[in-house]
């Protein structure tokens, strides 16, 4: 009658699984991945269908509440988000206090963490109404925070949110608009960024999501849990890969577009040389998100009238890698980060802001996973065991005798 965990404890055994390659940390009804077949579904809906047909806020609702919203539910959700886009005026001091050259992900995580200082009326993880309020606050305020981080880094004035605009258009305006000029953006570009957010919205128990869950399992509030997720996403093996991919492409381009010699260096495992944007713990097939992004990249560059040699370079890299035994044997395919950077760059985002865009997209997934965990009676504080390999017992030696 004992569960596996209890049984292992009972018999004095622990399992050792570095990197959790084979250990599930939870049950979940949110996202399904079949890594061998290259399948990804949110709440049962295939990712390419959602990318094509659903809006980001609709997908956020789906992830958090489990069902697609009716029109009335979506309108209500959208309205609610719009009513929370402003930041407390004191937040401005926050942005101006950071060094100009601060990485926007560092600013984002600090600012998200600071939300629990400003919004103390929604910190109780067991009060459903407060949790809903903090979820809406996060979704509403993250674009404002991201845009303000960018504006302060380039020394431009901050723009208040314009709640007559859609979620993504408002974000783009706060990021690229100026108080002196009306802001205009092609609706198809807005749609592409919205779709990129949909593609990033959840990915089951990845590093940042597991972090959000682990922090939340101590009953830390939602803001604190999410800021920990932002920090986990910062790393180049996770969300930071989109920045690393663009830097890699630029470097290869500067060195004369010699794709073959770069791939050779990757295969020789030269220290620090990896094909960034390739490989995935779960996908041993083409990442279905990468396929959608690849198609959107050409379209975005055409719409923006910004052809980019880095796109052709990325496509050649993919071609060379996918016909090379090293990558074939290891089942290394492009992941979601391989092409996104080229689009973000064409849209005008600086390279170090790319991971912030990933965070904006991933936010609803983090919230949904945190809420699923908090409402599951089987949840316990996350507390991995270890296999001790240090010294056995020994006696203290006085400092004079060492
Ligand atoms: N370039 C070259 N070789 C690679 C790459 C890569 N991008 N990825 C994996 N490999 C090789 C490894 O060296 C290893 O080879 P070996 O068996 O000869 O030692 C083999 O493939 C298996 O790789 P692991 O590192 O064991 O796979 P793991 O599941 O631990 O890592 C990860 C997955 C971190 C994504 C890895 O593929 C990687 O570092 N990729 C580049 C960074 C990246 O694009 N990250 C974004 C991931 S997606 C996301 O967060 C949205």
C-alpha cells in the first residue's frame, strides 16, 4: 500500500538521477510532450493549431483555467489584464537606480521580485481570489516592466500603457514608441510576436518551471516564485539560448560565414563551442515550435523589409548539421530558440532583450503550473535527497597543528 517515495524511504533507498533525466517531479494535466514524435499540446490542443488560431491571452486563459474561454470569458479576462497594466509610480525609481548597462533579465527578475513589496494584498497562496489577482497583475505588468527596463537602458522617457491597444501592440508601443510621435506597427508583425508568445507559453517541467514549482512548494508567494523562474530562464542553456544563438550567428558571419569549420569545432567539442539553439532534453526530433518559427521568420523579414544574411546562415547551419552523423546520432535538432532571435532582431529588439521576450511568453505557463501545484492536495515541499560522498567522521584538528 505504500507509494514509491514512501517505499524507498522505508527501505532506506534513494534514487540518484542527476539532471532529473528520468525522474518525474509531479503529475500534471497542462502540457503534453512526446519528444520522439515531436508533439506538443497545451491542454490537449496541438501547438501548431494554437499558434495559427489562438491569441496569447486566450492561450494564457487556457493554460491557467484548463479550457478555452468563451468570448465573454476572454473579454472579461482581457479587461481585467488591461486594468492592471500600470506600475506604482515608485517603480520608476527602481529602473533608474540600475546601471544603464544592466542586463534586462537581471532587471526583470529584480522587478518581479519587488512586486511582492508593492502588492501585499495578493500574497496569500491559499486565497483563490488573491492568487487570481496576483496572476492578473503579473500578466498585466510584465510587459510594462520589460518595456521600462529597455527604455531606461537607452535613456528614453517611459511611456504609460495605452489600454486601448491589444496586449502585444501596447507592449511594442511602450518599447519602441516615443511620447512625441504616434506609434504605428503592422498588425501582421503584432500577430507574429503574439504567436511567438503562444509558442513559448508552456513547456511542462523545464528548468524554470520546475524552479517556480520548487520555490512555490515552500508556500512562497506567486511573485517570489515567478521571479525565481525568471532567474532560471536567464541561463544560456535555457532561455538565454536565444541570445546565444544570435551571438553565435554574428560571430560566424563576421568570420566569413564558414559554417563547415564552425560545425567541425562543435564536433571536436572545443571548450565553449556548442551549436546553440540545437538539442533538447525532451525532443529527439524536430521541435514543433522551431518548425513554426522557421516559417514565420521569412515572413517577418519580408514584412519589415529587413532581409538578414543571418537567416540564410542559420538555414545553412541547420542543413549542414542535419546531414552530419554527429547530430544525427545524438538526435540534435533545432529547438525553439534557433530562429526566434533573427525575428526579434528584425523587430528592433537588442540581443540582450531576447530572453525577456521568452519570459513574457512563458509567464502564463509558470502561473498555471504554480496554481496546479498549490491546488493539488498531494503537493509536499520539494526537497530532493542526496548521495553523500564526503569524508567519514573525523576529529577536529586544532589550527596550530594543521
Ligand atoms: N551542440 C553540440 N553538441 C550537443 C548540443 C549542441 N547544442 N546539445 C547536445 N550535444 C551533445 C552533447 O555534447 C552530448 O554528446 P556526447 O554524448 O558525445 O557527450 C549529447 O549531445 C547529449 O547532450 P546532453 O548535453 O547530454 O543533453 P541534455 O539533455 O543534458 O542537454 C541541452 C540539453 C542543454 C538543451 C543541450 O542540448 C544544449 O546545451 N543545447 C544548446 C543550448 C540550447 O539551445 N538551449 C535551449 C534549449 S531549449 C529551451 O530552453 C527553450
